[in-house]
């Protein structure tokens, strides 16, 4: 290889280190992607019927990403959505918006290296007696054992970039949020004030 002076050897070592670092050591950031499933109550198993007095509309168990359990319930014209093997007992099963509301059927799952760690679901709260509705994205962290809860709410009409905000908060906070604090309001509060 011929003779190298000290500067050439140092340059070679720096170049070699840079090449090895570029090849990765397994410590690089995980790949985050999204996938989507549908919540269609007619395709779900009803686990509890509506109450006779009409305040509880029933509950359902649906299948989500890779067969994960999705719990959906309706009570007093408000929806509740939770996840996991004990979904009905997780904090998310008791969380809803204060106004009467419904949910969208498209459920976004945030995946880190193919493993779901959060969901994003659009909710439609009633704004007034005229029947007008708002649009709110709710981010839920998927941390079983008492920590599946809503971590953020984004008014999708007040924020042009609501989907980006929802994904960013999911990627940043899911798995770290203390459920006892309740969900954060991200972006302009709009109807969430």
C-alpha cells in the first residue's frame, strides 16, 4: 500500500469511521409509518346491548391492526373508544368529548418498526342545536396495563395541518404521557377551548 504520512493515516481513519457510521450500528431511529383500518359497527361483535332507558347505546368489540381489539361504546350520545386486551378497563374507555359526538370510521395506526404505538381517530362533536358538527382528531397512546388513554386533541377545522400535528404528537408523546393528566390540546384550540 505504500507509505502513509501521519496526516494521511489520520484522514484514512476519519474516513473509515464515517463509512462505518453511515452503515449503521443498529442504534439509528426506528421507522415510523401509518396504516389504516375501519371501524364499522355492523362488522363488529356487540358485547353489551343498549339500555332500556336509552342512555347507554351499547358496546362493541372490533378488530383493528393485526387483529388488535378495538372497543367502541356509546352512552348519552357520546362515543368512547379504547384498545387492547383489557380495552373496556383502560382509561380511554371512559374518555370522550364533552359535546354529543360521533366518530369517523377510518382509524389511523402509528407504527414504529411495524408495531402499533398510537392511534389517531376523527371525532365529530355537535357544535350547537342546529346540528352543525366540528372535527377533532384524538390521539390515543397504546400502552397496555392502565396507560391506554387519549394524549392529545386537535381541532381539525381550526388547524390546517391537523393531521401533521396529530402524527407529531403521537410520535413524540405516545408511551410517555401520564394518563392522569388528561389529553393535551395541540395547535389552535378552536372548539376545544
